C-alpha cells in the first residue's frame, strides 16, 4: 500500500485535484481492463467534486459508456429524497450526462427492510464481479473508491462501535446510528470489499477531520480502535490518497 496526502488551502482546489485523479484513473483502468468501476461517497463534501466531474472539461475525460458507478453507502430513504446520496449525484455528477442505466449500480435505499436492501446490493455486486460462492470471494476489486469522513472518524456508514460490521466478510450490511445526521437507517459497504480496491481516496476538509487524518497516519493502531476510517486502506499494492483542504 502506498499512502499519499495532498494538502490544499481551499476545498475547491482539493475537489479539482480529486476530479483530475479520478478522470486519470478512469483512463488508465479502461486502457488496462476496458472498464472503470467507481464507488461514490455520500455526504456534502463531494458535492463540488461531482459538479466538476459532471461538467466540462472533466466530464469530457470520462468514458461514460465504460464507467460503472457504485455507492459506498446510502440512506434508507426514497431515491428522490433530499437525504439520498443518489439524489445528490443525480443533481450534480449526472446533471448533464446520465450514464447508461446498466452502468448505475444504485443502492435501493427505498426497499424495506434495510437488511433486504443490503442483500439486494450484495447480490448486484456479486453479479458485477462474477462471484457467487459463500463467503464472498476476494476477487472483487473496484478501480477507485471515493470516501468522506465524519468528525467522529466514521466513513461510508461505518460508525465507531460497529465492530461486527467492521470485521464482517459480507460486502454490504444494513446499519443505523442515532447520532448520525441524518438519523435514518443506512446500507453500507464493509471494509471487506472496500479494502480490495486498487485506489482509495478520502476527500475531507476542516481542521477537526485533518487532526483525525493525522492521527490515522501517525498512530494507526491506536486510531483504528477509535475511527472506522482508519480501517479503510488497500489490502494489496493499492493507492491510498487523502485529499485534504484546511478550509471548507
Ligand atoms: C453519508 C456519507 C458519510 C459522509 C461523512 C462526511 O452517507 O453520510 O457516506 O460517510 O462521507 O458523514 O459527510 P460530510 O462530507 O457531509 O461532512
């Protein structure tokens, strides 16, 4: 694993750098394997990044026909709900160019109960990677996973204290955390599948998150006991890149 920290004064600069990294990784993946699998983050921080990716010049560098979009987590709300991570992407990343429907692997957060939504997503991931055996195989490497991080060190919907999920060999699980905003049930990918990615990028901003990042970098074992984000790093010779901006 190779770790890089890219520091910026402003979130706009970090978002542009992340966008350029994503489009370059897209080009290389399609050149090498004919497809680019991209896992998107939720929350508010990536909004500007998605707007940049969904508009020229960056959108012209994405092969939308050969890029498959996934989500690291989703809130269990209707897909047009303001808290839906998919809805945020639909109004930013996909505002101008909507990929082919078969390239959008959406977590169906509207399906109840959340455990069923998680099982459906797990099946769609197994189908995408062409694996079906139990327990999940380990030949499931996304080309790039984009993640945010909360001020408690959570990432995707992997919250502190959810050890059962953090150590699971499932790809996807249902969860909830009443201290999270919004306080709704969620479906999340697990470290098991996230860590198989070729590239993992965190896009974060602000001093509080910067201190958690620094703790993870300098005291990983101690941080891993507190912050789920510390558990997310490529298993193999993958790249881990922090795009950090001092100011939001
Ligand atoms: C979610 C996200 C979550 C997010 C962090 C940071 O669905 O809420 O996946 O992990 O990345 O909570 O959120 P902000 O970018 O809004 O600070």
